[in-house]
């Protein structure tokens, strides 16, 4: 399963003694068969990474163009270790991502313009900078430094700090007009999904089920966002699985999406349009631990990205997809 801690996304198992809220949402163990003949037709681009394991520090980043069926190994000649979790600029000409700067051996925020030779390091010093996302207007990047969320401009200058220094916040994502952020607070079974008002800096909890790990919120539209929740499944030998939920900016009850199953993790959703998304899953048939899939939030159908290209999913952990049309 996916496990988020203060250092970013790390894959790990919970201890057997943890008790997870069994009533977070119904789960279905009946598989919906993949239907390759009805694959969604996509024309955008996807950026993602894969690695042997988080601790192996061997992540590599790739770009896949659905229109041309072309895959590019973006990080092949980069002077950056372990790049991951990229996000497209609104115009699709750049990505921001996190990686380890080897001279300082610290997590840093980078900006890469497609076609250039090397990304630009935006971080200054040796602080631990992670989780970058572009603002809707493309002028700012929200990120996490150690346990605190802040905003920087595209030159790396800090604009403001939005959370207190002594609390743990991570994985920020802007709403559609850039006035609020959704993020994760704390980690493991005490985590929650929070809302930050950027102007007032008021922080409120949206979702906080007891003993459930809530993390990786990604904006969908002006009303809602996706996030991942990990919980225990008693009917499957008390295994702990992730599932994708649709949450709401106003805090109304979240919705478990119809493709969730108790045959593996369904995690890290990123929207393609109003009903299709890309996620990482360990469901049966995956080549590695995690493979990338497209899921339909209306029908529950799910399609391996191997149906688009055999180069995408591998025997490694394929993760952190973002999409741009």
C-alpha cells in the first residue's frame, strides 16, 4: 500500500496491530473486466516515474504522448537523483517536480521546460523541499519545506508561508481559482485532509476518519478533488488497501469510486477529464508492484496503460502520473 510520511511518498506496510475504520465506504471484490476494444481515446501527455523502491533512490522520469504513442526518458541525462511526482504547468510547456540535489544531498524543487537540456533548481540551501504543484495561472508553485507549506514564484523566491512551523502538512494542491489549497496533515493512521484559505491562512479539516490514512489530494474541478484513503478489509484476511475517493471543497461526504476493489491498492489518482483518471494499482495482472491504469469513475471500468504502450508499465513501481491535454 502507499504510505505518506513527512518525507514525501513512501511505500510501506502498516503494522498488523493497526485497526482501520471498517465503515469508510463499501468495497466490491467483483472484478470488472478490462475491455481493450473500448479503450478511451486520449490525445494528451502523461508524465510519471518508476523506481525499484523509494529507498533505492533510483527513480527515473518519463513522458508519454498518447497522440503519437511516443515515450521519452526525460531524466536520462539529468544531473538529479531520484526525480519524481511531476506536475504540468497550465500551458503544458513545463513541469515542476521533486528530486535530490547531489551536491547538497537534499530534496529540492525543480522546474523543467520541455526541450531544454537540464531542469532548473528552484530550491535554495539544503532544506527538504517536496510536493510542488503549479498554481492555476502558472505564476506560482506551492510546495512543502520540511513540515511546512509555502508558495514560491518561478524563480524560487518565497512568496509566503501558509502553515505553522510546528505542525506537519504536505501534498498541497490548488483549487480551480487559486484561492484555496487542499492538503494532507500528519501521516499514517492519524492523517487527515485539510483545506487552507490562502488569503486568511485559516486551516480547516475536511476529512478525518479515525485510524484511516488520508493523503494525495488532487484537484478535479471547482467542486471536488480526488484523494487516497487506506483502510482494513476484514473479509480479505484483514489486509489494508488504498482506495480512491472523490472529496469536496465544501466538506460534504466523500464518495468511494466504483472501480475500487479489495484485490489490491488503488492510489494516486490524477484526472484526465470529468470522469476518466489515471491511477497506480497493485491489482492482479500488474507487471510490477504498482502499474498505471485508466479508470472510469462512472462505469467502474479500468484499463491497464499497457494497452496503449508496452513501455509504460514495467516490473518496477510505476507511479506519480500527471496528465495534460
